[in-house]
C-alpha cells in the first residue's frame, strides 16, 4: 500500500494538473469565440462566390476550352489531398479524426490503383501521416506562431495548389478538414476542389437558365473565370482553415473540460484512499499501544 | 428615389449591406455607375474607389483592391479582394505595397505565362490606385 507521503504527493500533482486543464479550457473558450466570429465573418463572401461561380460555371463548363480548374484534366489518375489539421494537440480526437479519414482515403485510392499526393496544412496532420505515408507527402504548411489566419495565408496555399495543377502534377484535388458543426461536434469532411463541383442540374442543363437572368460579362466569361477560380480555391481553403480552427478550439475545450472533471474524480478517489490509509495507520498504532499496555 | 441593395463583402467580413440609390464601382474596363434596375452583369474590378450615394448625397467611399461584382436589377454584390474605408487608408502602407508589387513585377520574365505577367502588373496598378485613394481621402 502506498505511503501517506506518496498519496499526498499524487493528490498535489493531480490538483496541479486540474488547474492547468481548467486554465486551458478557459483559454480555448475565449479563443473559440474569436475563431467562430472569424469563421462566420467569412461566410457571406464564400456564399456569394458560390452563387456567381454556379451561374458562370454552368455557362462555360460545357464549352471545349473550359479551364482545368473547373473541369479538371479529364483524367482521374493522380489525386492530391489537402489535409487541414491543427498545429497543436491536446484536443481530444480532433487531429486523429481527420488523420484517420485521410488514411482511409489514401488506402482506398491506392487500392484502386491511383497515385496519391498529400499536402498537409497544420503540424499535427503532417506528424500523423508521416508515419505511414511519408513518401506521398509533397508539402507541409503550418500557420504556427500566427495569432490568426489571414486570407493571404490561405491564398498562399491556393497558389501552391494552382502551380501544381499547372505543372500537371495531379488530376483531382480534395480538401480534408474538420467541419465545425457546434462546439462538441466536428465532422471530418472530404470536399472536392478540382474539378469544381457545380450544383447539380445546372451542369446537365446549362441552357435552361429559367428564372435566372442571363448575365452580361465584362470582360468575357473565360477571363472572369480565370481570375475567379483561383480565388474560389483560396476562399474554400480559407473557409476550411477557419472552420478547422474553430473546431479545434471547440474540441480542445471539450477535451479539457473532460480532463478537468476526470482530475476532480481522481482527486476524490485519492483523498478517500489517503484518509483510509491514515485511519488504518492510527488504528494500527492504537492496537499496538493497547496490546503493549496489556502485556505489561 | 428608388434604391437597390448594395452588398460589399471581403473574404474576411461583410462590410456593407443596405439600400442605396447609386453606386460607382471601378470595373476592369472603366468606372461604372449603377442605378436601380441595371441590366444583370458580372464584372471584374480593378483597384479603385467604390462610391455610395444615399438620400442624394455621397455617403461612403471605400477602396477595393480588386475583385468581382454581380449586378442585377435589385441588387449589387461586390466581392472585393480587400476593402477599406477611405479614411482608414494609410499612405505609408500604399507606398510599401507599390514597392513590393514593383519588385515582384521586375522578377517576372518573358518566359512566364501571360496570366502571371498580367497578375503582376495588375498588382502594381492596384497598389498605385491605393495610393491615389489614400491621397484623395
């Protein structure tokens, strides 16, 4: 049985841990609020962008000279996965969930005989995937040390992807990230970026504009698309990074809340144990004294 | 007077969403004044100033660094790469950007694609218009 001193030491150490997890929970809650506000602020732009892209893309997708970013290379051989995770851990299953999704995707694609390349955004994803798929990783990007992720950071990622597309290094590009549903739920999501997914129905019937007005374009559709598509790519990545950040803090908050509660339980158990041991020691001493006195 | 809904969004936030009488937007092929009932259009923007008219007076001036605008009879949606109210622009920042953009332009060689050259030139022009806008404020 552990001595009283040992028990006291353990209780103190768990108490310290609880203080730390509680502080981390508080910090995560504060940062979550900020990250959530940022993610919400970015939403209108992404929504309007989608609307414009839908009307524009439908008109151009069926023409022969449509840009690669919209219709892809016409092949389906090399897949690029952009995996967005956090830079830090201590957030429950947050990073592992995306990592696991990525791993399943890579395995499935390779089983079909496709070539997979991985671009990781965030330190943890890189660390997770390097173990099994080091040879597939073509790049690692982190936003470590940044207070908040700016649009220009996401743009840099998009530029990287665009360059790879222009070099013909992949045919299909998907984005894997944790979608922020609410504070406790983050959904690992697999979203296709290239070829750009167009809303259903419009692809098959581009001429049937119906109630939607026919737009005039200035400059021509192709020129607008040439600037709009890279921008759309950047905004999708930006949104994923923001959602992932918000999700990370949500997940960390939940994880730290659990940790705090568990530490509390543990302290209770240890304290009980400590008191029992103390009581046992006292009883033992009393017995010794009494039996000693009787012997005299 | 008739109004339409003007929405100005940048990737980082929604800057403006309200009924206005007229908006002047810096379209790539020339300034464009938009009144209610305008024919539907999608245009690209160059760096310049968006002017907003409400109740017969110019109420807002914002610098945009480029982007897109979708015009329809009842609403105008401006997707700006970045947007700053004129009052918040700083000349030093604009000058720094011009220097940066010009350096980037010098690095572009004839071998690069046309798209790349255009983008670099576009950046310089956008930065210069930012300085103009800062001086106008």
